[in-house]
């Protein structure tokens, strides 16, 4: 399975760093100016940019890191007023260059926001955006889905599960994940929800218990924090 930078490792590492900084600040073991710098909107943009790069979104990640870095610079060194006046023009130039580079290297289906996958396993990451993915694998084993302030929707209606079944390991933080599955699939919920929800909307379309095929089992596990996971057919 494609790792894409071990995104969950970086997410866990960032949470540990933030928690450690807060603990040190509460214990007065960290100078207030350092804590104020580390816990700032500029550093948040840089951190989100790093996650975007880890998730394969080079354009968005680069833009966020550049913007955060530009506005973080005056906190570290003295920047003349004449140079500060050039900040926004330089940012606009950087964003324009990144968009041109992306346009040159992107495929048409990715630009539409819809992807067509026939892989048996997947690992997808979305932050501040959305993605629709059509999966037509004939031996689907499952994969990982991570959405932060964004959403991912999979269409599995033309896919077939592997003989041993499949799984989706989903993490949604202020975001969501949705899947469209055939009516005869068994979907087992093992998701931990914190201020979130897991909903299966297929129950309105057929008599539960009569159309399920136990040999076709998809296990959903993971966690939603201020997010949700939705199962449906249409």
C-alpha cells in the first residue's frame, strides 16, 4: 500500500508536540515569547502545509508554508518596513507560480476533483478540500482515509470485495468520509466517534437482514472527531 509520507505518523507527532508545548507553558518552563511563537496562526499554517505535502498536495502545502513563513519571519528577525510592503505581492507571485506548475503537471481527472481507481488498496489524505473517488477494483482489500477540514467520498458500487473481505481505516477531524456500496454488502461499524456520527442510510431502501451477503463484509474502523462517516447506496 502506498504510504504517502506516513501521514498519520506526522499527525500524531504534531499532536504530541502541541501537547508538550502547552504542558511546558502551563508549568512556566517555557518562555512566554517562545510559547507564543510556537502556538500561533503562522505556525498553524506551516504545520498544515507540511501535512498537505505529506498527503501529496504539493501546491496547497507549498502555498501555506510560504504564507506562514512570510508572516513568521518578522517575529524572528527585524524586517524593514520597505520589505514588509512587498509581502503580499511576493505571496501572490508565489501562489501564481505554484498554480502554473500544478497546471503543467496535473492530469485532467485530478483537476476535476474526481479520481478513478482500480487499485486493490488505497491511502488517501485530504485537508481543506474535497475529493470524489470512483473505485472499480475487482478484489478490494481496503485502505486508509484521512480528512481534516475536508471530505472524501468513495464509490464502491462497481467494485468487488476480496474473498477475505475488506476494511477502511478512517480518521475524520472536522471533516467527513462517505462511501457508496452495493446493497448486499455487510458494513460493520467499529468507528469511535467523538462529537461525531456514523450513519448507514441504506436501511430505507431494502428490508434489513434479507439482502445481506455475509461473504461480502466491509469493516469500518477508526475515529471521527467533530466529523462523520456515512454509508449509502445513492
